[in-house]
């Protein structure tokens, strides 16, 4: 952690672009385009920021250990990872939801065992416990839709934005679990030792988000 | 289970190698000296305690306890903190002693880590407990002592956040009406989930003024002016009393000239039920976790059938050492005397003389070391007593 720059952990890809868009609207002088490089650390001294680009699932880890002061993480990742961090703002970007899906022919009575495939074992287990159902979870790292098709599990738990992936693979949604958006997260120590810079960032972002809502 | 390799240790267990050990010892001694100069008396308690007593009384989550069975089948725990064992002693063996008690400890505590590395499962804590004094001065003393200890430990930049659970509870209860809801919303603060807190407030059937009071609670962080803002939010006697306490505390800390390193944070909720009044945490710049924490815990001794107010702090030696280590360059060892057999006596005399001045001196016979240049590079000073220059080098 540098004393002057705020280190911001960001997921690579679409969320990064949307979050940068928000920061620009909040009048942070960020370059019009981040060059498509393989750089993992990008410094923007004019904005007082250093971005580190991580896998979405890893962003809360960097922030919890304090190697990043703040970060942008999906609520899905935060529920899954349960890190000791401040969840300060709902950025309302990358909106989607978690859902349970299966083949249309799914019949709970013919299940050998209630097997569920997911990239989110903790979130899935917690959800089904709250529903009063004991399930067996099979952890996958991607292409979750494959699981019911080839018979690895009857149901899957995954993130859904438009539902197109499910449809293309012939799956149907059984239940919606929870809405997901990206959150602005803060390390508990940075939240105090760099409170002036971080509070300013939170206020400016909150203003942009509130404006965005009114325009809808 | 797979066969263990000889070098493996249980998750979270760490070795302390000489370089780090030396730094850790310096830090520990600095803090212990400060604390004992404030009149706190050191005590020791056993590593193993009963789960039913100290285990359940401790502020540490159940899943973080190391548990084992004794031969009678009782569940034991490796002590997860030092406050609960000291409360046990204060409530039993020392319950007739004159109050207030001022006790200090320096001991390893144990907290099981399940997820991953990066956190130790055993680490040393240095701290104090001030038992039997409910006054505001006791809280002020404990906080100032923690700051004085940090100062003495050599950590360059640190900061303290001070909050008050009494205020949080009073405000929540005043707006929300009952204990169950108060608990529910306090949990959001404990889990640091401001988004969830706001979303749920939004849905409550409350007046917009009351909602605003709850939203404003999340912003009560900063200098002494925060107390004034907080006064606008709370009406109840308990709430105002908590703020009076905090205000007094700040003025006492001012007299200790410690106001610069301190901020008020009325959202600080470190535990769901353990603390009852003032709470505080210490941070060092450049380290992502708090280096110490403490607060008033007036109900803990009740768990040992003895009602008494108490307050204290604990500093984490592992994190403090890490914070200081990041600021310091590697230490060179003092002096090495490299001698040949013939000149041992000379070398011994020199060593004795230097050790008398407080230096550490390694005596190394030349034939016992393979690469003299590499070996001697670890030392600030190297003195050679080799060969025979007739200078008193008598042979056997």
C-alpha cells in the first residue's frame, strides 16, 4: 500500500469498464481508454489511484489483506467469500441475479440424490439450508450449464443476466435466489487511516449513482 | 490422510527465526516496560482451560477454538484470548483483593484457521486489564496506555478509532423500538455491511426523519465534531450519557496529548455482545489488519458469577512486529571475533570487555567456519585474532 495512491482492486473485463465509467462520471481524471495490455497494475497518479486487475473471485481477498485499499466486487463473490471488509456502496452496475436452473424434464422425485453443480459452493449450501433442503454440492469452475445436460447434477446454481445462456443450452430457471450488483468495498484499516480520500471517493460515487437512478 | 512430510506444520502455526525473534523481543520488552511503569502487574494463566468456562466466555467465535478432551471427558480449549482467563481469576482467586486490579499479560493465544494461510493460528498478545473501576478515567487510562505502548514499541505511524457500543444501542433502540430489531441492525454494523443496512432501513415503516437518523449513523466518523453530530441524532438518556462519556474521554486524552492519533468512529462494532461501553481499535499504516483492540466489558465477569466492571486492551505482537519490520532495515548483528586456537585467550578477553558494554559478541574459531567472508558479512564489526604475532598468544 502506498501512502499517496489509493490502491483499487478491480475485476478484469466488463465490470472494470463499467466501474471506470462511474469513476469518470465522478470527475476522476482517468484516461479515455485503458490500453488493452496485459498489465496487472495500472497507475493513474493524476487521479491518485493505482488499479490492480484481478480475477473477480479474488478482489475481496486483496482488499481483506489490505494490499488493496478499496475494490469493486460482485455481491455473489462477497456472499461466497465472506471476507472481513466494509461493504460501503451498491454501485448498481453489472446487475444480474443468482438462480437455480435445470432441464425442463427435472423431476425431484426421481433424483438419486439432490445434486447441485455450482461455482459458488458456500452460497449454494447456505441458500438451500435456509430453504430447509439438504443438498450435495459439486463444485465446478465454469460452463456450469454442462452439468445437467450430461448428467453430472440435476440442478445448477449460477449467475444469470439475460437468461440467454440458459436458453441456448435448453435449461429453465426453477427459482430466483437473489439479485446481484457490484459493490464498493473497503479494507477496515484503510477505511480509517485513509478516510479523507476514501470518504471523498464514496461521496462522489454515491452522487453519481443517485443521479443515475433519477434518470431512469 | 496423506502422509505428512517432515517439514510440515498444522495450518497457521509458524516458526519465528532469529532475525524476527529479536525484533519481536524488542517490541515485547518495550511494551512490557511501559505497562509495568504504569503500575500493571504481570500474571500468567494456563494454556488449557475448560471449554464450558473460559471457552464460552471468550469473545472468540466457537469455530475458532482448538478443542480437546481431558481424561475425564471434559472439553478443553487452548486459550483463545487472555481476557477471559483473567476474568476467571479476578472473579475467583483474586476476588478479595482490593480494587481496582491492574493486571498485565504477555502470552501466546490460539485461534484455529480453517480457510487458508495468511493468518497465524498462534500468536502472542501483550495487554492489560483494569478491573473494578467503572469510571471514565479507567477507559482513558487504558486507551492512553495502549497509545503509549505503541509509541514505545517503535511503530512509526499509528491511529486509534474509538467508538461506544452504548451509543449505537441507544440510537438503534430509540428508532427501532425493540431489542430484536436492534440486534438485527447491529449485526449489519458488525458485519460491516452498510449496503444491507441501508436497504433494510429503506423498507422499514419509519418516518423519513427516523430513516435519516439511521443513515446518518453510518457517517459518524471523524474528529471530535462527530460527537456534536451524534447528539442531534439521539434523545434518550442512555445515548446522551454515552456521548458525555466519550466527550470526557477525548478531553482526558487531550491532556495526555494524544488527540492527533485518534479518531471517533461510532460505527465500530467489534463483537455482537461482548463489549458494553467504549471500544477502540489500533491501526498501523501499511498493515491491513488492526494491531490491537480493546474496550469496556462490564458483563464478562458475570459469566464467572461475579459482577464487576472492567476494561482493557490487547496488542498483537505478530502484527506489530510485521508493521515495524516493514519500516526498519534488517538489523546487523553486533560483533564477531574470529580467532585461531593460539590466540583464544586474547579473543576471550576482548569478548568479555565488549559484552560488558552491552554488545553481543560471537566468538568463532577460524577452523570451524567454511566461508569466512560470507559468514562475517552478517556483522557490523569483525575483529580477527589469527596467526601468531607474539602478542600474548601463548600456546597450551
